[in-house]
């Protein structure tokens, strides 16, 4: 069964850099450029195995809003954060927003975006 991944990032280059190696590895990948689109997709009850979301999205809907929406989904996906801000600096925000227990992984921009590193990270997150 092909695993489905949703990538939510307002930077097209980041979406492309993540999508290409994951598709090459055999994952189905959909990308969205806004939190609003991601929440609308969630409301349509789309099913994904993993949602990768940039915590700092442009626009009125933040990455935190996206995480909250998908964490309430009927078919809850694994959730991972994409950010150039180190996880240790974001963790207090996740705890304060009561979403830390929904986050199963972290992808560092740009450090974890090398194809081999990215693929292993994604496989590890999905295996949890």
C-alpha cells in the first residue's frame, strides 16, 4: 500500500525539494502552499499517513492551526514539523499550545532536506 504524505509549506522550492525524493521513493505526495488549503482538505476528510507542516506559514492560518485541525481528524495522520528554527526553540510553543503530543517528528530546513536524510527521517516517523 502506498503511503500518502501531505506537505504544507508556503515556499514552493521547499515543497519541490521535499516532494521529488519522496515520490522517487514511492510515496504519494501532495503539496499545498497555505494553511487554509490544508484545513479545507482536512474538513473534506482526506486521508494521509503523514502531514508535514511548516510551522511559520504566510497568511492568517498558521502551522499551529493546521496541526490542531489534523490532530482532530477522524483518520489522524502522523504529524511532523518543517522549520529552520531549531526544535528546542519551538518546543515551548508546542507545549503552550497543547500540541506537543501530536508532533511525531521534525524536519530541519535545510539540514534534513538532503534526499537520503529526508527519506530516512520520513520512514522513521511513519514507523512510530
